[in-house]
C-alpha cells in the first residue's frame, strides 16, 4: 500500500488567511524552519493506479495538482485515478473539497450514515453534487469489514474498517439532532496482498480501547496532532475553549498522546492535522526536537509511506 499525505494541517492550513501567529508569520517571511501546509487529507493505493482519498479538504485542487499520480490519465481527455473518497467526519475542512470535484468522473463517497445525513440536511454537499454528476454514496457501518471496490465494481485490493472515536457535532449541526453516533471515526485500512495496515485518526478526543487495539495492529499510524498543549487554544487567543473541549487530546504533557504514541512499535508513527498555532510546526523548536527524538514523525505535505 502506498500512502501519501496530501495535506498535514488542521482547518485553515499554514499560513491561515487571517492569522498572524508566529508560525503563520514565519511561513510568510520564508522561514527555513516552518513549512507551509495545506488542510488535512491523505491518498492511498494498493496498486499505484487507483487511489482513495481520506477526507477532502478545501485545498484539494492544489493537492491533486502537486501529485502526479493523481493527475487525469494521459490516454483520456478527461478522467481520474480517484476511485473513492472516505470521510472521517462531517467537518467543513474535511468535506468541502468535494464541491471542487463536481465536474463528472465516477467515484464513490463513503461515510457513516450520520455524516451522510448531515451533509444532506445541514451542509448540503450531497444534493449539490447530485446536480452535477451521479455520485454513489456508500454507508459505512462501524466495526464491519468492507472491501473497497473500484468504480467499475472490481476489487481495489483494500479493505476498510471504521471504529468510533467520539461523538461531536460540527458547529452547523443543531445540538438536538440525535445522539451523534458515528460522527467521528478512525479508519483501519488493510492491503489484502501485503497485509500492511494503515490506521488514520485525525480527530482524537480520547485514547480509547478502539484506537489502542487498531494501533496495535498497524504498520502506519497517522494520528491527530492538532494542539501541543491543552491550553494552546486559549493561550494563542483563537478560542476560549481547551483542546479537549474542541475534541482533541493534546500532544504534550502528562496526559498527552506523545507518551503513548512513542511507546508503540508501529513502523511509521506520524502526527497529522496540525493546527497553525502548534509550536510543533517549528522544526527549530524544542517541541519538534522532543517528538522526533522519540522516533515520531511530524507529518508534512507530500510525505509518503509504503507498507
């Protein structure tokens, strides 16, 4: 399985359009220590020809243009190697890029039923796309093995299992809309030939048993690295909420994910979904040195892994 990080930042990217935090300013000034990053998305393939996207950010056009394998096939006037898009939640930064992929070409959209419902009723991406091109929308049940198919119905060589990470509504969903079961999920994807396994969890509200069990089987773990500390949103002035209140376990600290992640024997341990305020983005800083010194990678746009 080939895995490519298309975008490694949280919503807004780095630099964020309206932000003057130290990281965003450093990128604008051409710093050698803070890289520009687009919003969170991953591409993967079992054969290097047909690809699945994990979340589809607003930056998808630039991300596809930067990856030759995702360009239209040379032998066709129009086409795409993208076989499907798998959503881990209904957040705007993980779904709005679907609107930029409206101009035809057959590929499926895969999500839990509640994410599909919200993207129909409240952020009507589904109905809007249907006016441009037919889209097969596949419901993704939790804790059930699903063999991913290509648009022609053939095998992709990949299987998928979704597990629940938390129950958190996007801001645009009313608070009284159901119990939010299946609203934030992690993905375990296996290459059926090599048996390599990727676990993708860009939103981690808690390190629960489902994540621990999946991580124990993984060859590559792409994990939520949104905030360095629990009080980072307040200290940086972007929110009155803590990281935990916003649905993310912080990286550092006694209760952070780093101590757990660094103890795992997973071949590739990588932080993704990094917020623009996160000091971990500064490759000359102590936080970056602490993480990489423990053998954990800070993901960047364009990073590739093979398992």
